């Protein structure tokens, strides 16, 4: 497979994130390994639709979820489109290999009252917080009050924070940037944190979130902060940064925010990705209706 040129294309032209690039690469290696072990050492132009469908069937038999299988198929289709772009046309393969149907899984959210309890530190007691406690609280506030992804939070630098405008510039998927406003209390918390951060951060570290040693934070570091807060609050179920993003979107929708506005704040490429939160609202309505109606 002509993968090296494709990988360069993903990095330099499509400007995929490191996470997306790694996923594409792993998926294609898996596909090539399967094809070679099943059909022998064949070229890209010899690939056929039945071969691809056989690969999908093998993943179903191995117990992979439809979501994981569809992601791998998407990686392969991206590679196939690249081959066609380079005038390399596999003769017997169709780009219309159907994806697997998957059940609609509603986002896991935390209720508004629970979030109020989790973040309800009285302003009078903020002065008593250590640097670590203040940073952890700010991580939770940033994730919930802006809806940004964990990777986006980790990528925030001091230059991305507009103090006068009380906004942050977020670099999302595909390096697309968006501006998100900050609530007054979050701006104040961030201002005070940055002052303390100056005495902690190592030289050359521009990222806003730093560890106790002044180094750039990393994904597991953020996950542990969120899990600690949610566990202490007695939250059941998933305890990840993405749960706060889901809660942000769901609560905005509950309070009457337009779907397009939520889409822009979340950095979704299409409205379809945002519409899942309308299902959350409908399911909540059904639950309340069944509990409250005398004929339910």
C-alpha cells in the first residue's frame, strides 16, 4: 500500500490532529495485515469490494462494536479517496461499502443541580485554596462553562486568553479556531490563577494548564482531576472530561439556546453532530411525563 505519501497528506494537507493521524495509521495497518494474511501480497489496484466486506465481517466476528468498525472503514475510505485523487484506481472496489448500523447512544450528562454542587465553592473561600486546588477547580469550570474538549483545554496558551474581551481562542479539530466567551466568575478565577501560575510554570511553558511541577499538563492528568471531583460528588456512571462537554451542551439546550449557537460553541463541523442533544431533551421529557401524568 502506498501509505507513506498518504500519511504526509494527512499531516500537511488535511492537518489532522496527532490523535486522528494515529487512528488512521493503526486502522490501515490492521487492514493491510488482514488482506495479506487472507489474500496474500496484493497491490492496491487489486483490491476488491468482497475483500473489504470480508475484513468488516472478521471484525464483527471478533466482537468489535459497530462504532469502532465504522471508524476503521472511514479510515480506509479516506485512503481510497486519496488513491483516486492520485489516479490510482482499484478496479474492483466500490467506495459505497455500507457502514454498520449502530444503536443511538445518548450522551451521558450530569444534572444542573449536581453541577452546581460540584462547582459551588463560595467566593469567600477561594483565597484559602492552594495553587493545586485553584487549578483543579478552574479545569472543571473551563470544561463545563465552555464545553471545550480535553485536547483543546491542553492546547490553550496564555496568548489564547483575551483578558479585556473575556474570551478564549480554541483550536479544535482540523486546527479550526473558534472564540468562546467566558463567564465573569470564570474570567476572575482565570486571572487569579495566571498570577499564581507565573511562579510555578517552567521557562518556555506557554500552556495555561500546568502540573504542580510547572510542566505542560497531559491527557491523563486532566482525566484524574475530573474523576476526582465527580467521585467526591457521588456521581454515578462515566466520569470523563467529555461528560462535562455533554452537560454543557444539554444544559444550554434546556435553557433555550439555539442549536446552531451550541454547534458553534462546540466546534462541530455539521449540525448533525449537535442534534444528538435534542434526543437527550426528548428522553428527559418522556421520563418527566411518565412520572407526572396521572394516566401514565
